[in-house]
């Protein structure tokens, strides 16, 4: 693993997140978990390189994110699609998904770093807020995405380390 600057990332962020998906992972109380995410982004805010992710309230990973100071965003090779699909359909509340998918990891700054990931962003939480119905200018976006009222929490996180496989 070597560390690069966020500005040196070569992947197109729309493809990396929206098309190829990522794992959002956190560790708290001696337990690590991860979930697949395909919504989110990266950019600049408060003069910092940041990422933002949107997590629904029922995700087990959210309980860990809320307790931890850091989280990781991990990107994998194309042949990991089955693993990412599994991590996006099963809950860590019901089983140890990491063990099941053989996702061995180490911990960097309190966040899980998966051995198999091609690129990992170690991120520190800066901000969290729950989306509100009133906030939507286009109410069809609200009705299409939140028929059960489970609005996402948005987390803005500072990208503190970008680790890439050698
Ligand atoms: C392709 C894909 C993308 C997903 N993107 C998100 C997302 O951005 N936010 C979210 O809250 N859930 C998302 N999910 C759903 C979670 O990954 C899923 O509910 C997962 O089982 C939660 O696991 P957990 O309970 O162990 O945290 C996505 C699922 C898939 C398959």
C-alpha cells in the first residue's frame, strides 16, 4: 500500500462510486462492518478535500459510523462485484459479513482497511444531518426515493489518507 494525495486519484469518481460501487466501513466497540454504497461523492468543502455518503437509518453500519470518529471508503477490482452485491443485500446485524466474504482488514486511524481493496480513503467525520422532506425542491425525488420515509443521513467526511495497492 502506498499513500497518494486526493488530487492524484486517477479514477473517475462518477464511475468509481455510481457504476463500480464502494464499501463504507466503520469500527466501534471492537466490531467492524461494511456496506455497499453507490450514492455519494467527493469534492471540496470548508477548504478541505471531502467525501460525502448517504446512509439510511436502518443500516447496521450506521450504528458503527455514529460511534466512530472515522470511516473508510473502499474501491475494488471488477471481479469483486459478487462480494459487493452480497455486502449490499445482507446486514451485519444478522451475521459477520466480513468473515463470510473473507474481507480481512487492518485498522488505520480507527477505520477498517481491507486487504483486497484497490484504493481506500481513510476519512474523518465532519458533519452529519438527516435529509428532510421540506428540503426537496422536486418532490418527485422525495416520493420516488422515500416511500417508507427512511430519509438518509448525509455524512461529510474529510479525506485524510488515500491508500492504493502497489
Ligand atoms: C449497489 C448498492 C448500492 C447501495 N447504496 C447504498 C447507499 O448509498 N446508502 C445506503 O444507505 N444503502 C445503500 N445500499 C444498501 C446497503 O448496502 C444494504 O442495505 C446493506 O445490506 C446494509 O448493510 P448493514 O446493515 O450491514 O449496514 C446499497 C446497496 C447496493 C446493492
